[in-house]
């Protein structure tokens, strides 16, 4: 749930929420990720968020 919320916030920040195909794909696929992939995606989102706030 936390990753899903972070990704949706990131899409909003990037003004990409209008891309419904991407948003739907993310919503559907996040739950299918393995634990290692989920951890890596959290790290990637964190790095992107950090760069955007600079």
C-alpha cells in the first residue's frame, strides 16, 4: 500500500496522472512484484523523490 501511494504521489508530481494506461498498469502490477523487486522500486522512488525536491 505504501509503495502504491508513493507512486501515485510521484505521478501527480510529474503531472502524469492523466496517463490512465500507466496509472492502471501500476495499480494492477504492483501487487504482483516479488519482495526484492518491491524493495528496489521503493529505493528508485525514493531516489527520484529526493532529486525532485532539490
